[in-house]
């Protein structure tokens, strides 16, 4: 009879992959079998998708290589259904994986259903293949002096617009947002952001919502048409419907409602992390970023291991620390924040900020590899940043 404790992890993004590697080390002396499920054999660096869109080539990180020596089984495929009562996941409508505990780390994607025409006429940065195809479009347009519209004034939209403008100076780039780009930053950091976008030649259309995406234009709420040869959509976020379809308790956006240890309220043997979880702190609900996702992953791996050993658990605690934004390869702005992600007094700009952001973007894969051999701290300790995708995340890991 199989006496292994079976743990299935859905999703091998930043959170799922860290959970798998860290949990494998934490439970290496226990009878635990860990299975990681992901549609792609490649680890996607979501923090760098705007670089691919601008035509840059990134390293090819294979999930199987990252898992080498961990004992984690990798199953390539789409999780198509979950049966919480029977405690099993079906992959590609064919393979059934039973579990004793499930870690739900399916993440999120850009929501193209918000505005008519976005799904039909706009590109997204949801996967590397689409980003590479988009980059090919830009190369052809740059020769002709074409136009690009980037819809969405959040961090992804800002980084994409700056990266495209720097990499293709022959293109005319317009950033469209219903609020001022960088609105979450302090006045001085935001002023630097505006100056940099001006230097790069990025024009802005702000204060008016997009109402329709057309093949050759973006329509704004007041009827204005912004002509464009190609549109990149970065506004809005949606999560996979799998949890809701399975009858797991979710909120209005489809996020799994969790307790203070990140376990599902309706199904306690299901853990939700990263963008998939509705996590509340005393100051409010965490919003989905790599900065908050990696700590939820580390905490969940540690908590599962502690529970299996019968140890006392501590509640998850987290506070934001920074908003690092790249503005091309040689410039950037970093707004340091309070725990609730509101801007603090300090910020960085220029090449120092660009180097800081690069260290953030480059850190996850080394963290995965180090985590195979040691317990990497995912928090700020004694004033020194730990190695994580958001190196200054503050969290109580409960380990």
C-alpha cells in the first residue's frame, strides 16, 4: 500500500516552482511525493516579458533542469479539472493525479475581455511565443516608422512602452491609460518617470478609458481615435476559472479565499498562493505581484513541512517594500513603499535604479537553484535584502 503523502502543485511560475523546490528540501526525510504540473517545459520569466516584446532574447530555463536532484516529478500538461471530494486533479482530460494536499499556483493573465476588440486586435504579454511574434511585428514596423499603442498605465505598460521606444527609435509609441502612469508612486519618482518617457519619445493619452480596440486604432471614452499599426494590451488581470468550477470557495474575481495560513476556507487541504489567493493583511488585501507571490510560496512550503512534523504554525505576514520599474535597459525608477504599498520618502533613479531592477528580475532562478541545497530566506533581515524576485519582501515565514 502506498504510504507516501502526495502533494500536487499546479503551476510552475515563480510561486509554484519555488514551492516545489523548497518543499522538496524541507520534506526530504519524510515520506512525501511531490508532483509539479505545468503546460510548458520552460520556466517563463514574467518579469521580463516586455524585454521579449522589444526583441530581446532571454535565457532558456527548463523546469526539469531546475528540478534536478529534488525528486520532484514534473508532469507537462494543462490541469483541466479538480475534484476536491475525490482529491484528484485531471491533466489534459486524460491523466489523473490523486493528492493528499494540493497547492494551487496557477497565477493570472492579462484580461482582454474588458473592452470590445481587445481579444481580437491587441497583443498581450501572456506567453513568450506571443511576445516573440509581437516583436517580429515591431521589427517590420520600425522600418516604416509605424505606430504602437500600449494600453494600460500600470507597471507592465510603463515598462513595455519604455522598452519598445528605446529598442525601436523609429517607432512612435503611445501609452494610453485612464489614470496617470506611475500614479502609485510619490511625486518625485513620478516626475522622473514622466521626464524619462519624454526623453524616449513616448507620448501619453491619459484620463480617458479605452472603449474599443479596432484593427488600426484605439477608441477612447470621448470618441477620440488614436491611430495605431499595432496595439499591446496590458490592462486588467484575470485568473484561471478552475478553482471556481471545482466548487472551491472563491471571491468575486475567482481568487481562492484562504485563512491566515493560506489554506482554502472551504477545502483546508488546498493551499492557494500568489495571484491565485485572496490574502488579507491588517492593512488590506495583497495584490498579485512577484513581490508578494514568492513569500506566499516560501511560507506555504515551510508550513506544509511544519504541519507534517506536527510543529506549531504561525500566520502568514507580509508587507510591501518597493516598486521597481525598468525604463529601458539603462534607466529606471524605484519607489520604496510602506507595507501597504503606498509610496514612502525614498526612491532611486537612473542607472542605479536600472541595476536594482535587473537584480530583482534576475534573482528567481538562482533562488530556485540555491533552494535545492539550502533554505534561502525570503525576507528582509538585519537590513540586508535576501535573494528573491523581490529582494526586500518583508514576511514572517513561520519556519
